[in-house]
C-alpha cells in the first residue's frame, strides 16, 4: 500500500472554474481510493444563498479521458478493474499522470484549502476463489446476474463467470459488487458438445445454430482472435458429452469437474491426465454449472476454482487460468493443496535435475482422506490423513514430464446412500452404480522439462 496527500488552495477568483490537479500513479496498482475534505464540507453540498464552499470532484486517467464525476456529493471514490464507485468507470489502473478535476463551484471570500488523500493498493500474487460456470435468467437459470453476484459475495468468492447458453452479454451491463469480479462468458452449446468462451462480450459473429464441426470451430477461432479464453465443458458427461475430436481447433482448458462430484468427473480427469501424458499442456478447471437448487441442496459455488493471480481483474484472472495457475476444491472453505518446486508454482515449468523435489502443503485435510502425488507414470506417493489438520511433504521427483496432486476420499455408507438418492433425480444411471472413491481437491501440474 502506498499513500500520498495533496493540499490544494482554491482562490475566490477561481470560482466557477474547473481546475486540474495532476498526481502520479505508480506501476502495479490494483485499486485506488481517493478521499477529499475541506472546511464546510459537512454542510449541504449543493449551492445555496448561504456562504459556504462547494467543491466538485471528477477524475481523468493517464490519457486525459473522463473516468467519472459525482459532483460534491461523494467524498470517497474507489477505482478498480472489478468495482468502482457509482458514477466512475471500472478501469485497470495504468502508470502515468492522472488528474483530479477540481470543480470550484462556490468559494468563500478567503478561499479554501482542499486535502486529497490517495491510497494505492498494490498488486500482489494471491489465491482468488471463483466459480467459472453458471447460468442466469438469460438462458435456463433461475436467478438474475445480480442475484448470482450477491450469492457469490455471501460465499466469500472473488470472481464469478456468467456463461449463459448461446446468449452473449454484449449489450448487458455486468453487476457491480464491491470485492467481486464478474466476468462475461458464453456457453457455446451444440448438440455435439459444449464450450465456454470467457472474457468477451461478443465472441463470434453470426448464430450459434450451426450444424457442422467446421462452423463450430470457425466460431471458436473467431473467439480466440477476440481474446477469449476457451474451455471444453464436461467432455465425458452422460447427458451432453463432447462428440467431436480434440484436435484441429483452439482451446486452453478442460472442465474436468462439473457440478456435483460424480463418475463423469472421474472420466473427465482421466481424459485430461491422458492428454498430459501425451505432452499436451491444458488447464484443468472446475465450475458448478449452476442453474438452481433442488429441495435442500446448495449447488452454487461447488466446486471452486482457486486462481493464483496478481490482481482481481478479469485480465489477470483469465491470464492465470491460461497459465494453469489453478487448484480445484470442493468449496470455498474446503481442503486446499499448495504445490511448488522451489519458486515454481502450479502451471509453471522447471528444469529436471537429480534430487529435484516437490513441496506440498495441504490445509484442512480431513481424516481418512488420501493425498496422491501423480506423474506421467502414475501415482508415486500417497498419504492418508490420520486426523483433520494441515500437513506438509517434500517428495523427490522421478523424472521429466509433469507432477500434480489430488485428494481422494471414500463416502460413508450414509453418504453413498444420499449420493444415489440425489442422482436418481439427476442422472439415473449413476444412482444404480457402485459409488467409487471421489476427488476432493485437484491441482494443475508443474511441468518438468
């Protein structure tokens, strides 16, 4: 955090003028707060016959463009990429000379000194929690975008991605909730497979209603050109699987954990793991695919994608996902896995050398749950938690390729019964099958080159 304070004296002869007060914004700012005060600011801010000072406020960015203004009513302003005070644009804060617009609306004879206190909240790498897959009333969801944003805030999320079926958000404003980044998305939904296109209001031209894989891939290529992050959704789903090939078109990620943990998700994870063994680098992501709840269920924000990002902006979050700096967990407060090789985190790469070790820390691991460390040859380290708690490990690597971790667990007899009962109403085939060990948390790999 960095702070500056500026005192600025306004003369009576400056009344009814706009004055410009420059200040320098440093590199690496995530959020900027500006507060200002002056004698008489406790009075009604509007001009009256009463002799008082009324100072309006506005803000220009490093290019001299308007960021916003709230007259003299608002004395505390926040600017950030994900949330800004009403009347101000959401902006990534760029280094350079910004300017405060000092509106000298009404000034006493003796003039007035205004104090501007500016706080720069600097970018810092941290783990952010979010849900990458949900639907609103703009497709087949039960809740509006604002209602989902409010749910996310209550769950302690840092970001959500709204992905309505075949319905772009180009003309729809995203809800603003302080501390929450709402990312535009679209689920390109075809009878032969689903893909999420993140970060672009209008990812492609033309209609979703296409009948050939060539047209489908043309849409995704256009989305890529416009900067979208692309994910293949629930490829092994029993109801709506991916029926096209996995090569010949662009995508960055695979949704390996979709909604409630089930057999389909285990197949998704195996598919992704096989691709890693082939040398592909694809980010594994998870999302709730939330539409609504059923009876007493709470399906929102389960699973969670935790992303190691420098800033809670759409740009930084999507960039971190592209780089594979992600861990999937069952919920926002469940077991978390941290994995590194030296200074290299998940998604990164490190050169192999003899005696290279991976460092693993597991927080909130539950009794009986099993940590598995996996490389291209399979699982080579296991640990079963004897109690609930935090555990740390240092494990020697076997060679080049990749290393990743997952937490496996077995449901209790009652848990298995409830699982079958729930899936009787969702995917009936699963209700009649044995309940296997499931995954509780999953990291992306570190690549060993």
